[in-house]
C-alpha cells in the first residue's frame, strides 16, 4: 500500500461510504508470531462491518477475537484489535472486511513469521523513528513543521519488514488534561492519510515517550498515567506488556534479532536530586537483565524513548540512577558476556550514533533516531561543546530523519548496517558493525 493517491482515494471512499462508514482506517499489522497475529483498525461504534480471515490455499476461515472497548471511542470512532491464533508459521492469511450489506470494502493478505533457520537467517531491515508531529485540525495545525512533509512519502517508499516507533508518536499539546482530549488526538491522528499510508504497510511496534504519556518531560507522578496507558494500548497492537501493571515494556523476536521495547515514563522519577532520578525502574531492570541472560539472539536491540548515554547531557547524566547506576548495568553485561547489544533512542530531535568504550570488552553502540517530523534541534551545531564525546564522527544529523537497520549475511558473519535518511529518503550517513565486533 505505497501509492499515495490510491491511499487518499481509499481514505475518502471509506469515510464517504453511502450507508455510513464501514471502517475508518486501513488495518495495521502489529504483534505477529509464528502462529498468531494482531491486526488493528478503527471502526464505527455499533459494528457496521464484519470480517473474515482465510488461510491462503485452503481457504479455511480462522476465528478471531475482537478486542474493543467503548471507553476508547471518540465520536463513535473506535479502535479495535483483532487477535488470531493457531495459525501456521510462514503462511499467508487474507483479511477481508465487509459492510453490513456484504459489500467487500477491504481485502489484503498478511503473513505469520517464518520459523527462523539457524543455519540461514534471513536478511531483513527495520525502520526506527521517533517524534511524529502532525496537526489534526484547528490550532494544532499551527505547530506543523511542513519542511518535513516529504518524509512520509519517503517512509512509505521504504521496503523494510517492520517499523519501530520510538516515542512521541504523537504530541499531546494540551490534550493530556482530559481523557476526551487524549482520545480525540489519537483518533484524529489515525485519520490522517499519511499515518494510514505508513501504518497500512509492514509490521509496527511502538514504545511511548513523554508526549503521548502526558505533559512535556512528565514522569511516573503524572496523575492520568493509567488513562494514557489504556489509550496507548488501545491504539497500538503491541505484544502484551511484561508486567501486570500499566507499564509498557515487552520484547519480540524477528529472525536472529530480539527487540526489548522499554518504558521510560510510567514508573520513572525525573529529578535533579541524585538517588531519586530513575528512568528504568528496578522491576523493569530485573526483567531486562533476566531476559538478556536467556536470549540467544545474535542481535539484542534495546529501545528506549530517552537517550541512554550522553556524557554532556544537562541535568542527570545517568539514566539508571535510582534503580541501578549505569556502572552496575555495564558491569552486568560485561560479567555475563552479553553479546550483540545495540541501544536505540529518540527524543532529542537530532540523530547520531555513539560508541561507548568499555574496558576489556566490545564498545556499546547507541543509535539516536529523531525527529521524523517534529521541529529539528540544531543545538549540537550551535554549541559543539554540548555534543556527546561518544559521537561517531560524521553521524550527527540535525535535519528531520529516520534510520534503517539492515541485518544481513551468513551465521557467524552477520552484518548490521545502520543508515540514517533525510526527508527525501537520501542516506546521510551509514555505519556497519560486524557480528564479531559485538562479542
Ligand atoms: Fe519529541
């Protein structure tokens, strides 16, 4: 679904369907495993639609479970996630959506994950982006950064297999003050043709940062955080969270990589006071360490909304303070010989790659991918003294951007290639890391 004009046509058609709209959005493929998949869409309250999922070849229908709650609707537009299980690995399934009168309004094939062959891992690539700022009518249009407009087309033209949304996936300007405002912002964002164009193609996984959580720089003290969490989950078909509470951290695997999607808000404490500041809480840190210990993935990608390492950052320089100092985490991954680590972050409205040296073991790499369409931050250019001393030369980019991680090659010789692209989809820097450089 990469054709812009086709999307606009489809979008308008769905909205103006003669007997009332059947669906409001192109479906988005989220959490997908070898035997299950979750497909998200937005539908009218009261079910003007029916759906079927048929296995390719056999045509046998698969029963799904629709997860929808009226409390997540705004103006009778409701997010719903269809969960399917008991599927066959590496197989195609056609989702069809019908109006109440049985007219077909949408049809597309989706695939379960192929069981990885350890002797022949597939080549694949993953988009990483953060900070999507888009007006949704009224005064919110005033904040639009139109210089970034071409980036949506560039992202849509990208043929990567999946996409990581690294936080600030939308911006509550004042909407965090009331539940209705939060719902409106989410619904209106999903009605944007460019968002439908992006979400209607490939698989999507997201973490949150402050701007879809609450006010700017908010932390776990935000009183409406449980409402934010409920809405975030209703609009993103991510894997189930690792904890029972409303934190949003989880992991998923794809070929020989494992992605650890972390929560830097729900239980965070942001304070200039040493010993109180904590971004990754101790429960989450225990989960991360335990799962890293048991992971057999060649690449272990740790995604966080906030930057992990930056020795010139104002305020606290240590993201782990309060739960566990970064020294202790670094000691843990060194002692336990955790290989294949790549850190990813968003938030700061410029992009770069850092290489953090470690004594007696391989250096850690941190990719910061920001901002897709929010206002760029050229602070690092204006005050070069503020730039992290871990910067890999040539990788600082202060224009709007996104990055693509490419995983390729034979087992034992896998190659991770990181490329950052500008709004026109042109590579602005590229950096490759061999599997054996992460051991
Ligand atoms: Fe942002």
